[in-house]
């Protein structure tokens, strides 16, 4: 399959595949996280780490473990990049060694599940670093997000409990039992589809049909490609990411890659429903994800196909920056899927999208990436929005709000509100400071509204741990390497601490029986309320900045 299918066939087959795997994969993940026994390999890992798998942790202990593990990972990836010239499988390239600032930014990027690529892909990173540092982080950073989501769900499910499970057990199981086997199968499928997988450190020089020489870079791309998408990591083995024909050679691999970046996030609500003992609650959460995803995909596709661009008089204006092998529709679906999740992989140039198309990629991220969001982070982000929704509904009827039998008191809503406020503060403050300072401002290749959009997109992507970019911004300078690295750290770990604190507060409660005043949280009315609250919160927060950027550009 080398040409794109019709948009209707492409979308309908994708939706059908996600529906088919939703229940079996969700049920499998439920069994993984509730299993009481440990395999021999898992017990060996626990002994190496020095933890007792039978000892559960409070939310403070769970958070401390997340932060400690992530800090060690940052140090490891940072050091590996600086010494990669002395390692085996190192590619000889003219770019030279990584600078300390770029290595810091990249280490933070991959540990936070952002995979922001300020470095030049295969021309900067050696094969061993790509495999042992970056690809490994693709596995464990995704497993961290899934573990935090499961801890929050346990907070809803448990009664008068001081513990949320063991982070180390959740991390190991998520990696070995879920991500690793699926990624291995996906890598085989990608190799069969034409994605490169070898250990060539030297570029291969071949003669084209016209007898002109052409150099072809090799490398273990398929094995990294599969987990970068499955774990909603992003990045890419090659600098061109999933627009590179060695990473995404055909329309079939394009379909598979979109499926992979959606499958875990869309299946986790089933796991959530099983853990809280109500499949209907899981159906409600996945319905919210679906409604927001349909809106996001529909609007982005329309904005591209309708040719509302920055150069509307040009022939094929909406085709600028689009993957020509796949067409506008398939590129738009990929762009929507990668920004609605925290993946950030791209198969086309978002910077060259129409003004309204670029707007939608930013809005998709500013929703908090909950449609369906990242591996784990989408679920816990949407559950936070559900808590805010029941609080707002409780205010309307003058009673203490409840969700899944747990009262949402002042403590719970403060944690939920703080979670929601972290990302906008980082995005808007980072953008404002960068626009105000002459040095960072000079890194913009465009002035006016589009230049603002480039900076706004960068901080939106970093704070949401997405990783995609408007390529017109030169983000490899000292300011952006540092500022975006800080944005990634705050955007990842401060919300995680809020989530775990909320989980601890919920687990300590008993169960409040339902009454006539309890808001049903499994019906279409609740689905509509959560969708409405999500959209309104984002509109109130980001509309002024969007009006000065992509909206102003589109109306120019």
C-alpha cells in the first residue's frame, strides 16, 4: 500500500481497529496491574533495585520514587550523550559532540516523555545512544505515566487506605508486560512495511536511476519507531521524524503509526472502569475522549482541506508542508492525533500548515492532551477534569460534590485546580518572557503573529510534554535549551505530584453512598458537561494569546 486510501476508509478502519482492541487490551492491562504474583525476571529486577514488591507506598513515597527514578534517568541520558564519541556504534558525523546545554535539553526531553528534538536526529546521535538511552526512556517514561494513572485510579477505588501500590512494581509491569511485547510486534510489522532496521554506522552510497550518487543513512529505526508511538513519546530516529521515508515509508505504515499512538490511551479507560468496579464509568471517560478527538480531527482536517491559509492565493496553499505521498487528509489526521496525545511525532511540517490548521494543533495540546492524551497522562488528566466538573455541578445544586463515591472537598478541588493551572502558567509566562527578551526574540524566523505562534507553540509543546514544534523557531540556543527544559520538567512532574497527592486524599476516604442529589457520572449528560468544562477552561485561558497569534494571522 503505497498511496493513501480515501479519508473515509482511512478514518473508519482506524476507528474500527481502536474499538476492536479497546476491551481486550483494557482488560489485559487491568490483569497486569492487579496480578499478585511476580515473574522470576521481575523478582530479579526488584532485587537489583533493592525494593520489596510486596510493600506498598503512600502517595509521598510513590512520588518520591517517581522523582528519584526520573532524576537518575536524566543523569544517565545526559552523560551518555556527552561520551558517545567513545562508544561503539557511534556514527561519524560532522556535527561533533553534543554540547552540555543540548545534552541537558535532550535528556530532560526524553525522561519527561516529551521527546523535543532540538538536536539534529541521526546526524547528532550515535546508534548506541539512540538505543540504550533514548529508546529505553521511551519505554520507562511511558510506564511512569501509566503507573501514576493507575495510582490515581486506586485512590478512587480504595477505602480508608494509606497506600496506593508500589511504583516499582507498576513501572516494571507496565514496561515488561505491556509496552515491551506490543512494541516488539509493532516493530516487526514496521520492518515488514519497509522501515529501516540495521546497524550501519556509515551511510550507504547508491547510484540512482539517473546514475547520480545518493547517500542513505541506516540504523535501528523500526525498534525505536514502534515504542516512540506506542508510548506516546514522539521524537524520531531521523531528524525528519515520521516524514522520513525510512521511518514512515507507505500509507499503511502511516495508518499503523497513528493506531499505535492512540491504542493505549484509548484502552486505559476500560482498565479504569474495571479497577473502580463499573464498566459504565470507563465508557463515560472514553466517550469524552472520543467527542473531543472527533472535534479536534474534524476541525484540523477542515482547516487544511478548506485552504484557509497564510497564502490563500497560492496554488495548493494548504498542501505546503504536507507529506505529498500521503495527501492533506492523512497528514492532518496524523497531526491531530499526535497533538491530541502527548506524542509529538510528525509526518508533516506543522509550521507550514494553514493558520487555522496551526491553531488547531496548539488547541489540541492546550486541552491538556486528554483526547485521548498520553499513555497514562491522558487518563489522569481527564479524571482531574472530571473532578472539576462534578465540583462545578455541585455548586449549582448547593451540595458537596461526589465522584465515584468520594467527596470532593476543599482539599481535593485545590489539588485539581492546581494541576490544571500549572501548564497555562508555564506556557504563558515562558512565551511572554521569550517575546520580551531581544535574544530569544531573534531566534524567530518570522515576525508578527506567526513569530508569536512559533514561540507559543514551543512552550505549549514543552509544558504539555508533547515534543512537536513549529520548525521556524531556532530552539537550539542557550535560552530555549534551558527554558524549554525547565518547562518540560515543571509540566511533567509538578502535575504528577498533584495527581498523587489527590490520589492519597481520595484513598484515605471511605465511600459515600449515592443519593438523589448525586450527579450520575456515567450518562451522556456528564459526558457533555466534562467536554464543556474542558473547552471553556481552555478558551478562557488561551484565547487572548491565540487571538494575537494564529487567529490574527488567519484574518490578516
